[in-house]
């Protein structure tokens, strides 16, 4: 290489304008230009060093598995993303144990068979499972939510975690094999020395201990009067604050951390990074939904930085 051409190459970037009145069409054209089997081949013919890109798809569809706790934030972000890009996103909300079971049943993590391009769990527990962790790129911890006791407004029947195991107190609790809130609730009971008593109560047919497959089903049990108390995410109580009292749980680690990651098997990694970035930088949306935003912690900053330097919006560099 000639001495004058040594050093870092100049980076050419492509962007769509926020002021555009045809953002979906502009995004469609940008995807064509940055597709590895379409536009990037033209840049290569003119001697440019191109980065990798997604294969061209006229109407790409992504699958997004999302833990139920995240729904009230993610729904609006995904809607805006699809309107801006014209990309379809099949978002599936459920308990993370159920979502993990679905992923395990998809042969070779093939996205064409329904394996997700992106996954946002209710807590790191269901992403740090060894086999699940191996399926995804390094995650960013986006937000967190406290675990709390939820009781009917004005009720004095339950005031502490130990009250849950008293005879006659009706309780709902997450099912640990189906949802993250179940895992975290039982971990809290173990740390408080109450797990054996709760197992005894669960086995007693005279007692009411309702196990739920998703965090979304817990607070409604309280508001409808079916139970006297539940352990839930504080974010799930916001829409029912006039009907319930929320009591803090004074134990270490009574918090869930929500991670977001892209599947290693995704054929649309660069497109997925655009949605990743949209979610990871939506601090106001998370805060307004009752989460503590963590998108700027050390791990997330690096991952979001990688996503922000989005090769799907980069044409390449000169020789």
C-alpha cells in the first residue's frame, strides 16, 4: 500500500432523516444499499472495503421473544420501529420459562422455524442458563424492577413476607418453571427461611396458593379479590395503584434486571441491531413505565455503542 494511503480508512455512512415523510421507503432503499448481496457488491466493484451486511429481503420479518414484564414499554417501541422501517416484527410475550421451552424445541436455533432474532428476558436468570447464553450474543442490561408485596388497598392481613405462609392467607405466586417472577419469588422465600413452609402450604388442599405462568397474571388476582397477597414486579402495579397497596420487600437482591440480546443464529443481525439500539436508548419510556433505566451502565454502554455503530447503515470505506 502506498505510504499516503496507510492508516485508518475513511468511513462512509448512510442515514435516513428523522424529518423524512417517507421514512419506511427511505429505510427500504438504505437496506438495499447495505445488503451484502445487493448494494454492497457495487461498492466493492469500485474498490471500497465493505463491512458485512444482512442478505437482501424485500419485506423482512423478525421474531422477538420478550418476557411479559417488558410489554408495556416494548409494544410502543416496536410499533414505532415497524412504522419507520416497514419491517415486520413478530413479538411474542410470555413467561420466560415458557419462552425458553419454545426455544429449546426449535431445531438448531433456526430463525426460519421460529427461533427469535432478539430476546429480552424478565431477568438475567433466564438468559444466564448455560445453553440459552450460548445461543445469544453478549447482552445489555437495559432496566430493572423491584419485587414487592401487593395487597388489596387498605388490607392489613399481609404486611410482611412471613405473613404469606400463615394459615388461611390466600396467595398467588409465579410458577418457577414457567416464569422468572416464580424463580425470583422462591429465591426470596429461601433467603427468608420461608420456602419449606410455603411448599407445605402449597401441598395443603385446604389452602389457596395459586401458581401463575406469567407475571402479568399476579396483580389481577389481588384486584379481583381472588387472593390476599402476591409477590409481583412493582412495574405491574402501576395501572392498579387505586386498588392495591404496594409493600417493599426488605431483602437483598429483591430486584429483577432485564437483559436484551441478539441471537447468534439470526440472519438479520444488522437489522436486529437497529431495533436493539431503539430499545436500549429509550430511557424515558422505561422510566415512565416504572423501571429504573440501566441502559448506560458499563456493560450496556459497550453493547449499545456496538449497536450504534451500525454496519447496516454503513456503505463502506475507501481504499
